[in-house]
């Protein structure tokens, strides 16, 4: 009897999405705040996944931290725009 153990390299691991895809009817029933939050979560998910695939990959903890940072950046930008401030150039 032969036992085979297959290990998936961390760079090949997939992470579950935090985004629930809603249909048009459900989207239209969201409040303004819920709509903005869904949009932000979707932007973060797309960018985090793209970055994951463009690099050698993240650990699960690094992936979550990266997504948290992306979301934080978006929230900061929203507040800057709400206050009609100019975004500093880097």
C-alpha cells in the first residue's frame, strides 16, 4: 500500500472571498452606507487578489492584513474627499 501526500505550496493556496455577490434587486435595496461598504469591500477584494497573483503570494495572515490596509486607504481617501482636501502626492 502506497500513501501519497500532496502539499500545495502556500503561493498556490486560495483564500475565500469576503464579498457576497448580490443580484440587482438586492443591490437596489441597500442603504447608501451599505452600498458604499459593499463597493469598498469589492475594490479591496479585487486589488488584494490581483496583488496576490502578481507576487509569490501571501500567507493567510499577510493576505488579511493587506486587505485591511487597502480598505483603510479607501476610507481615508473618502474622508479626504468629504472634507474637500487635496490628496497628497507620493
